[in-house]
């Protein structure tokens, strides 16, 4: 309820209030426009980051495919390597059998001689012997070493053993080469895996940045919408004030018109009284009477 003690607002007061409200409307408009520009920046940054994520993920996928192919190669190469290892074991057994078959009848097996040699060498290193026993042990060792060398020489000169040994040597070379290739391809697969992992980690970083940009976009958009809402509210107030001001100006104009009409009527009454008294009227007097409706 309006306080009757308050003085009514004048036209000047209303125009001053309109100017103030309009400044507020413009302030919120400028703020809205600034925020809308920021939303565009956040959208651009978000889209750039998402594009970067897609690019990195695509590159990472290529490394993943390369890794998977290399891992499949490693799997096949390991099967080949294992096949060569089995072959080497078979050839080793074949060499042993060939050597045994070609040893002179009734002799001590070469494997047994080598086992005896290792046992005596261990005894020599770990036992405290008298000089005579030490000398006897050395003589036994020398005899066994000589016998082993003689047996190995005979076997190396045996054509069947030579052929078996050559086949075993080729098998070992193949197995070693196969093992080497497995290692090399496995290393390549690991390199591809490391590159893939590094790229996925990098894509996660860019994705987090893109998510933050999206959050900032939403926040800024909401602020811009709020500023736009306030701008509209103040513009409506300006329009309402414009209506009040326009109405007040209209009333003032009408008051002036009515004041002019009253003045004309008083002048016409004076002229008419003079006319009745027989005074001579001027052209301007006649026009006043006509304007007032006396004529």
C-alpha cells in the first residue's frame, strides 16, 4: 500500500529512474555477451580436445593392432622354437646312442668315465690328502682324462658319430636362431605395447581436460542465461516506465491544451462583452470569437 505521506513521482523522477534501469539492462547485456563469447571459447577448446583424443586413440589402436599381430607371431615362433628344442633333445639322445654303439666292446662307457672324473676332482678339492695319496689321485685323474680324450678322439673320427654330431649342431643352431627371433619379435611387441599404453594415458589426460572444458562451458552457459534473464527483466521495467512516462507526458499536454482553451474562452467572453457594448472589434477579435464558438 502506497504511503500517502510520500510525494508523487515527477516526470523527471521517472525519467531518471528509467535511465538507471536502462543502465542495469545494458550492464547485464554486456555481461551476457561476454559470457556467451566465453561459452564459444569453451566449446572450441572442448571440441579441439575431443578431436585430439580421437586422433590419439586412433594412433593407439594402430599400435594395439601391431602388438596383437606381433604377439601372434611370437606365439607361432615359440611353437617353432619348441619344435627345434624337441628336435635337439632327440638329436642329443641319438648322438649318445650312436656313441655308445660305436664304443669298443667291453670298455667302460664314456659317460661313466666323465662321472668318475668329476667325483675324483671334487675329492681332490675338498679332501686333505697325504702327499702319496695326492700323487696317486693325480695319476688316476690323468689316466681317466687321457682315456676320455682317446675315446672322444675315436668317436669324433667315426663317420656315423660325425654325421650325428653335425646334425645335432645344425639343430642347435636352428633352435638358437629360433629363440633369438622369438626374443626380437617379443621385444617389438613390447615396444608397440608401450607406445599404445603411453598414447592411451595421454588420451585420458586430454579427455579429462575436455571434460573440464565441458563443465566450464555448462557453468558459463548457465551464468550467461542468468544474465540474459536479468537483462530481459530490466528491459521490461524500461518498457513499463516508458508507458508511465508516455502517459504522464500525454496528461501534461492535455492539461496545457485545456488551459489554453480556458484562456481563449475568457478572452472571447471579454470581446463579446465589448461587442455588446458597441465597441468596434478587430479582425483578431473576430477570429477569437470564431475559435471560441461565439460566431
